[in-house]
């Protein structure tokens, strides 16, 4: 139970910060956001915490991931968002990973301050070094044996529980690296991820014509199905590794 609690706390925190980046960027640009949700997009809504202007803050049945919605549930095709200037859509897409990087820096610096007694300058330098090493480590995964090196929710839960056992500094460091990993992962040019959205924007700019809302929806749906398949596969690998 401790492993699950540690995982849910750390993962929910980094997801909230990620989606908060999208939300605040959209609001700053005058773009309406109709839902800010914690949970898998296609899972049923089980709670609405509160409403702020047009934005509902909700919880979905499967508490893995999160999203912001630029159209009302069951209404529209997202065309209200797709007609925005491309630089606005790019900024909104990039804001989520950017907020995760900020969270990673803050938690890693705090971890260094608590665990090693470093001052402001030393802890900041340590955080930057950890981020640099984390980026290199993440990128090194993309090669032979990629799928063998990936971990799903189960593997991350085990790591979160171990980090929680190591103390506050260790758990903060784990949370920071998890936030950094989420930022980098979301910048991968994969459909349904922020990186995929940025690639779509680049393609639209090159062809000097926007893709239709139906095309955007189809790409996102295909990407989501592939992502679900990948999650199930790496979860199976996690269970196998724990069993042997």
C-alpha cells in the first residue's frame, strides 16, 4: 500500500503541474479551457471538484495521466482551438513540459539542500547537474533494447516506494526525476503527446495549410490506442521482472 500511495502522490503531482502549464498558458493567451482533469481522457468522470468560470476541475475513473479540454464534453471537435495562431498552439503545447522541468529543478534543488545541506547556489548547481545527467540518461534509452529498458506504472510504483523508504530527500529526488522524465517523454514526436502536436504544427506550416479537425482527432485517437498498448506491454514486462 505504501508503494501505491507514494506512486500516486508523486505521479499525480507531476501530472497536475504538467496540465497546469497548459492551463495557465491557454488562459494567458485568452483561450478557453472547459475542463482540467486528472485521469485518463476516455475514462468516465467520477467527480467535479469545482468550477472556475468556464473551466471544470474534475477527476476521471482511471487516475493515470491528465488533460485539459478546449471544447465541451460531447460538443464540438476542437476547432475552436485549432483556429488559433500556430505560435499560440505551440506555446500552449510546450508549457506543460516546461512546467515539469521547473518542478524538476525545484524538487532536485530542495533534495540537495535537505540531503546534503547545500546552500542556494550549491543546491541549484546540483539540480542542474542532475537534470543534465537525467536528459542524457533518458536519451540513451533510445537504442537497442529500448522496450526492455522502459518501465510502466508498476515499475514506477516500485521505484516510488523505494524512494519513499529512503527519506524525504530521496523521495524529492525521485519526484524531480519523474517530472523531468515526463517532460522529455511528452516532447517525443508521438501522436497524442505534446511533441506530436508540435510536429503537426510544423507540418502545417510547411504545407501552408491546416489539417482538418477530423484528421487531428484521428491522429490523437490512434496515438492514444498505441500509447495504451505500450503501457500494457511495459506493465507486463514490469510484472515479469518482479516475478523472476
